[in-house]
């Protein structure tokens, strides 16, 4: 199973950098309830790029540090359960709580490992946030941005939802790199695995892929 189809060879480095930035932003910062979604994306973009540029171990792909950062500070601020459920499709509702947890764990590791190597590509990139389109709903709002650096700008968009109740704020649950939405991309791959052997087969496939990636230099 290939981890992603987002990276055409002729623009691989910049696309991988955009993907790494997207992943870090999807899992980062504190979500203020009264902060406009486009302002939030702009703030997180700046904070994320500054952090990567200042931390050599992150740029060098220190997986222990990256995973620790994601687990301790970043994951609480993303609706990763919804992201995993949407990528899995209808089979998610039939999975047991244990299967759902294992799938989330392996999917998170896959995403972190897929994009961690691209952090070394961060240099002079900036993110430009475009004006928010009017008339969007709080459960499916899209903020459009561009990553600009060497070469052509890269489209990088975020799908957000506003959580209800006390402490409400914006959470990202999907991202788009150059016209390809992460959930749609993985759903195609996950569906093939599920059709072949069910949720357990998908979890086993992701675990095997992560084990192989962990041994890679």
C-alpha cells in the first residue's frame, strides 16, 4: 500500500514541504473560540514555520521528538477521530472501539512518518492566506492558502469545523495539497484494504507499512 499519492516527482520537494507544513498545522497551536478561521490559519502558519526553521532536530527528521511533540502538544487540538473516520468510510461505524483506536494510532504514525522527512526542505517559505469565501457553514468551512518559496506556489487548503458549547473553537479535519484532499486520497486506499479483509486487514497493513518505514534510513 502506498502511503500517499500527493507528491508528483517534478515538484516532489516543495509538495512534500507543503504536506509537512499542513500536517504540523493540522495538529498545532491553541484554538481560540473568538478567532476568525483565516486569522487562525495565518497565525498557525507563521508559528509553525518559525518553529521548524529554529529547530534543527525537527528539520533532520528526529522521529522521537516529532512524535513526542505531536502526542503531547498537538493532537489535542485536531479532530483526528473525525479525520480517521471519514478516511475509513462506512466501515468505521462497524468497527469496535479497540479497532477504531488501533486504526487512529497507525494512521497518525503513517502521516507523521510520511511527511517528517520533508521538514528538512523548509527554508524561506511563506504562507499566504486568501480571503475567506462568504456563505460557508461552520461544519465544513474551507480556508485557502498558498505556500510560496522557490518555484511555483503550492495550493494548500484546510477544511475546518467549529466545535459547539463551552470552549468552542475551530478544528481542522481535512487538508488539500495541490487539489488532492487527504481524506479522499486515503479513503480510496483504505476501501481496497477493507474490501479485501476488513478493518483488521487495514490496521495490519498500516502497521506493516509503519514498521517498514521505521527501519528505513
